[in-house]
C-alpha cells in the first residue's frame, strides 16, 4: 500500500511539473526512479525506447511500465492515474476560464520562462542517453559537471563506442534530413544494433 | 455549471456523446506512435475533419493551450476536447480512451521484456535502439529549441537549467519553478524599463 501511494504521489509530481509533453518528463522520471531505486538506469533507457516504439503518449507508457514492474497491474493503474490527475484538474479549470487564461500576462510570462528551461532539461536527457550508448563505459554526468565547473576532480577520459556512433549519426541524418518516420528509425537502430553493438 | 461552448455532435444524449468520445480517442491512442507531437495531426483529422466536433480555428487554440500547461499533450487534448463537448463525463471518457491502448500494450510488453532480456541478440538490439533514441531526443530538443529559443532570455534560461541539473544536481521541479519565476521577473523588469 505504501508503495502504491508512493507511485501515485511520484507520478502526480511528474505530471504536474512536466511542461512540453513526454520528452520533458524524462529528466524528472529519471531522477525519481534513481531516488526510489525502482529500475536500473539501463532498464530506464529501455523503457524510454519501448515507450517510443509503442502507440500512445510517452508519459502514459512510461508510467504504466514503471508501475507494472514495481507493483504489478495495480501499480500500473495508480501510476497512470497519478500522471493524468494534474492534467485533469488543470485542463478542466482552463476549459472553464478559457479567455481569462489566454490573455493573462502572468500566465504568459511564466510559460516564457518555463519553456526554455524545458529545452535545457531535455538536453540533459540527450546526455544521459549518449552516455549509455555512444560512449564506451561510464562518463557520468557528475564527471562532466565537475569538468564544466572547473573543479578538477576526475579527468574526462572516455572512449567512443563505434557502433553506437554510427547508429546515432545515421538515425540523426535519416530522421532529420530525410524525414524517416521515428518508429522506422527505432526499428532500424535495433536491427543495426544486433550487428554493430558489442 | 458552464455549458460546453464548442458545437457538440448533434443533440445526442450526453452518455452517447461520451461513448463516441471514448472510441474516437481510443483510435487516436492506438494508432499514434511517438508521443504527443505525433498525435496532433491525427487528433485534427479525427476531431475536425471526420467528426466535425471542433472548427479548424478552435483546434489551433486547443493545441496552443494543451502545449502550454503541464502534462502529456495527448491526454491534455483528450481531456480538453472531451470536457468542452460533453462535460466532465466526456473528459473522463476521452482520457480513458486515450490511456487504454497504451495500458494494454505496455502491460504485455513489460512482461515479455523480462522474459527475453537475457538473450544476447535482444541485448544488442536494445543497445542499438538506445543510440537511435539518443538521436531522436536530440532532434526533439533541436526542434523545440528552434521554436522556443529566440532572443537572449530563453538562451540564458535554457543554459541555466542545463547547468543547474548537470553541475549542481538541483531537482528538476526546483528548476522548472525557478524558470517560471524568472519569466515573471523578466516580464516586470522589462515593463519598467520601457
């Protein structure tokens, strides 16, 4: 029961503080999953991949997945409920006060601050995934952090994973330049992974 | 109680209207891969062109609003459209329709994944997928960034948010809340200067 309440509360927070859809949820989810020890980071990365390959909103897919892995179907139900609940309350309030919301300057100012921050957070998610796939071994966000902060600390010595680099660059070009559908991109990177990843 | 103001699907019974909401959003949820942004065109096709529930001008407003509040874009759209057309019952029906396909598919996959996790080919395939997903998230960040980051203020906020998480390991919620506050301060500061 305590676990169920924890899932509900955690996903409620994730739903409440993610602006900009599913991708914006990734950094927050990662933080909470690490804190609770619900999944390994590897499993979390697989979860994001699975969420992208399957239909439906990424946030809902991830909530269902984590819920089911930690507490079975009932866990999946409370996690999904948690992530949806803030939307429910906020959207219904806005639907009733539509015009006041649209023209409110404070709301507009808050959004103008939150949106770029979301981009910064999504960039950290890119780093997290890169660390698990296109670099060999563990660099650790902390290492990069101490490096940027100039605190000396552990030296930045990392090697690139050649297979991961090839897949990253290929998918980047195919999806961005040649408008390959993202789902095909994911399938292709899986097939290439079987041959290229060690 | 506020009357739903968008034109509804004829003068059906509210419960029938809610039921057709459920099935429409179930279809949308079952056939869009890649999250909320991939869903918007399908929602438009179903809600505006096929069902005629919402006009083309109104759907633009709906999309702007659902992207500017917290939560999953797909769910936000379902709740918003459901509520405006069929009240609270419509909101619940539409959200359930959107959630159910994900729920069923992920429940099955989560179980299967555990069973095949130790197969070496599966492990390598997932390693490859992680590299591919890195590219996809990178593209998403670029796309969103291009839309949002115009001018000095957004650049500063985006960089600050990135560093706050990577270097100082602040909680994402604290970062989002501070960014909202920064937006408000920026607004007042600029207005006084003018």
